C-alpha cells in the first residue's frame, strides 16, 4: 500500500540516514559503488591504488545511476511500502541486496504457516531483545497494515498465549544460543505450535536478531516518519544523540590503540599465503581455537547497557538476560564447543530447514554464500587484493564467539589478521549491538572505505545468523529423531 508518508520518505531519506563519522552536512547524492580504476603502482609501496572513490557517501541515493541497484530499490519500495535505510545502505552491495530482499520478502510475505501479522510481531519481539527501535517501529507499522490488533503493541500482556510462549526461545537464541535444545521445542509443541510454524518463527527471529546487529553496526537512523527520524542532522555528533540508534559515548574506553594499517594487514595476508608452515595438527588447531575463544572473553565492553526507552521497554521481558563469555559459561557442561564438522549448515542445517519450511534452506544458502564469498578485490584504496584470509578471519571469529569451531580452519589467522580494536567492534556488534557507540565505529577500519565497513557488517549479519541457526536447527533435529 503506498501512501503519502511512504513517498515522502522516499524523497527525504537522503538527509537522515547514518550517524556515521563520515556524515557531512551537505546532502551529497553520489553513487557509492564505483568500479575501480586501475592506476600505476605506488612507487614506494608497489601497491595499486584506486584513487577514484569519494568517501563522503553515506547511502546509495534513490537516483543511483547503477541500473541493477535502481531496479532493486524499486522492488524494495514495492515490497516494503517504502525505500528503507537498510535497503539503501545495502545498496552498496547490490548482489547481496538482491538475496537479502528475496529472503526477507519470503519470510514476511511468502508461503509459510504463520499468519502475516504474527510474522511482524515476531520481528518486533526479536528486535526488542537488542532494543532496536529502528526495526521495532518499522514492523509495528507493518503489523498494523497486516490487520494486527493495535492492543498487541502495548506489550506481551496483550498478546495471545501462544505467541507469548515464544519469549523464552527468543531470549535464548538472541543471547545464548548454545543453551537451545529439543526441550524448548517440546515445550512449545504443547502450546499449540506445529514444528513447521516453529521453524518459520525461529528463522524470523534469527533474521531480526542479526539484522539488529547490522542496524547498530552501521548506525542506521530512524526512518523520517518515525519517532526521532524526521529531523536534520545535528551539527556535532555529541549534540542531540537521542535521535540515532547509537548510544552516546561517555566512557573513555579502551579503543585508543593505534590501528594496524592496510599495508601491514596486506603484508600479513601475503605472508600467510606464502608460509610454508606445516599443517597444524588437530590438537594444535583446537588449542588455537581455545586461545582465541579465551582471549575474546577479555574484550569486555566498558560502560553500562543502555536502558531502553519507554517505547521499547514495554516489549522486553528479562531485560538482564544477555550474552555471556565463554569463560563464564562453564564450557564443559552447559555449552560444549559446537563442532561444525559434526553439524554443519551445508550437510545438516540446510536440508532440515528446507524440509520443514519449504524453500527457506535454498534462500538462506544463497545468501550465506554470497556474504561469505563477496569481494571486489580491494582494500581501502588498494586494488587487486586477495582479501579472502581477512574475510574468513571475520566470519570464523564470529562463530568462535558463539563457541562454534570449524575443524579445518586455522584460528591462528584470526590473531594475525584481526587486531584488538576490530575484534572488540565485532564482538560488540555481534553480541550486544545496543552498546555500540559512535566512537567504536569511528575507531575501527579507519583506512577502509565506507562501503567496506558496510561489507564487514554484512558478514557480521550473516555469520551471526548462521551461527544462531546452527544451534536452533540442531535442536529441531534432536527433537525430530
Ligand atoms: C571488507 C573488505 C576489506 C572487503 C574487500 N573490500 C573486498 O572486496 O574483498
């Protein structure tokens, strides 16, 4: 349904999207993704540099000259009744955006056992675990458009028991997915949930948990017609921090370490590639994994969890329940390491998802592999770079935060390629995105292009989603057998 507000937002969204360090006051409408132009190598470093990018762009404008992106924007507008900021930001990576839109459309509006208004309400429940006002507001509106009862938006006391009973699973999957097991399914089966309804609900929850990470990770602002969204940007980042999804940063936290630049990173990647080191033994691999896991527990986020605003708190139960570190979770009993070679997406998750919720396995599979393999062979201003080692390190580090170990990956690479600040950022965005501050965003990947920071956030979204689904679908499989 198109209405004036939606058309308005299409027009106005250029002025209020990102609370990003790159925000300028001028409302530039420039296309973001440009083809690299090959230049002569830098005489000092021998690296090829792409001098043809403009780092002032924040989102891909509605008037983009890229045909593929333009078409996707039209699709997104028709699907979502608006061209939202998430879509415009993902517009930097049109091949990915296409799969994202296809999957989200299927989850919310395609064939499936759950009524449409339930799907949007589940999206609200999921986003509320991370206090993601942006997604909550979007789906409150969609919920009403789908004929949902306005009273439900007062909070869980007003919703049907069946839906309310999802709370426990929503909470566990969002923060400690390793606790999920078949007993949760058994419990919900007694509350009139069919297995296929549950699988759809689980995929919707996981999708919106991970999308909340993306929204905070990139600092996406509210839509113009939502609370706090229809404003001009503040002049300084500290002014009026209320209208953004970033928390204001009062702590002088640890993010002051100098960053390893792109050149050093590239040298390290090259060394790893050329290294003649013998394949580490299984035992050695396990030790390296445990080391990374152990170290991650030291990367705590100083400062308190932000307290949710009234419009969000009404949806949140057990507010205190959140991610806990490996060292505190009593690894042996409650959460043994999840071995991805014993239960993997490719061999297990994919087929059980497809079987119980037709088509979803294929859609997710394409989206995972797009995010995992996406590359433009660039790093900052350097072109012709094989970035796979860096990208793999990010993906597997996220799984490691969830206690998932891939036997064939050498976790030594994580420590060589991801420095402390970046690990801290990844951990915050993955585990408690609501705590991310603008300063955290500013302090990482300083030499990267804006579109590359978005790229990293796409990987965070997908790796987190896959990790959560691995636990959830393993629980479903245990229930079925
Ligand atoms: C995250 C980025 C460093 C990815 C890089 N720009 C690439 O095209 O592979």
